[in-house]
C-alpha cells in the first residue's frame, strides 16, 4: 500500500493556467517598471542629452498619440508615422519583415494585432529609445515618411472594418468609443442591442468628432501628421502605394525579391465601389468636415472612380 503524498504531473491545462497567471502578473507589474525606468532615464537624458529629451517631451505634448503611431526603426534609418486606415498594417508588416520579424504568417483578421504589437514586430516607439528617436527625427541620412488616404475611402474602410453589422452595446472597443461620445455628437444617433450603425449614421458621428482626438481611425489626417520639429521626406498616398513605397525600398536597398513580397494587392474591407455607398449629400458632409485633409494632401472634392 502506498502512503504519503502522491506526485502528479503537470497537465497541459495546468501549464496553460500557470502561463496565463504569469502573463497577468507581468502586465500588472509593467506600469510600475515603466515608471521606474522613466524616473531613471529622464534625469540621465536631461544631464547627458538635454536636446533629445526636450524634443521628445515637445512631441509628447503636441502630437496625437505619438508613442502609438510613430515607429522608430534605427536598423533601417527610418522614422514612420502610421496613419490608421491608410495602409498602416501593410507598411508595418513590411518594415517588420525588413528587420527580420514575420507578423503575417498564418494571418487572419483576428490575428491582425501582431502587426501592431511592438514585441512581435520589433518596431520601437519613441519612448523606447528617446535618443534614437531624436537622431532619426533630425538626421539627414534618415527617411521620415507617412502615408495618407482619400478621406472618402478612409471613412468607408473604417466603417466597414469596425462598425458594419456590430450591435451598439459595450464589448467592442470602437463601439465603446461611439457609445461614450454619441450623445454629445448627436443624441438622435442609434443605440442598443437591436441597432447597428449605418454608414450614413457613422458619417454623421465622425464628421461631428473628427477634431476631438477620440479615435485615431477617423481623426483628421492633417492633425495626425503634424509633428513638431519633424519634416517628412515622403508623404505617400495609399492610392499610389506601389510607386510611393518604392521610395522606402530604395532607401533600404531592397532586393527584387523583397520588393515583390512588399507589393501584394491591397486588401479592402468594402464590398462594393465607393459610389454605391455615397449620395451627393453624404459626400458633401464629409468634404466640409475633412476639407483640410482634401486640401493639404491634394485630393479632389469629387468621388474617386
């Protein structure tokens, strides 16, 4: 007869539970560790590199979500500003690939987070290396670039990807943004589990909030692109992606094989052409709300063919 404690082996369920607990612990510790790093790093930079620290702080104060939208890629001498819904996923996956990180193998819409996850992509935020951010922002050898998109197509893509057919209840990030600001924007807009947001209602909401800095996916592009102290060498257009992104590939001396891999057809989340979604009244409303983007980036008022 066996007496005493019986040893059991770790089951896969137990191992997964332990791994999940460890990840939760790491996430809970992360803000404190970040704060500790900042308390150590900033006094050192203020002493050793005051100009770099001042530049970073000025960017953090004036720019919209700079630590989220700016990618620092010192290996390629590149500073990229991601404008959401303007080929940003495609560009980030290409930049990650150029430094040896695969963010798209086995890609599905539910795994798109890998492209925008800095641990997976290896693309750094300004806060990760304030000194390298400053050097790339001012170096004549660096390429500073961003891409923009026709406001009509950008808003339609945002609605189709983030709102179409989703019930207007808490539980999904973009819907929660809508619910938090709907009443201030227009209390007549729909709400509830039996309601979804039509494209027309989405346009009404985004046009009312396009300058509020509540969501990067429909914030005016001109506001996102305004980075104090940074001049872009390239402001590419999603509509001419292949031609414009070649400038980036030229900068890094990409091979023909890399160039072919970087240029697959652009994915679109809309099911029909632009003209099927727009009335002249709807197009006019977008133009008035986003007129600065149309003018600044050279887009015509007329709907694209």
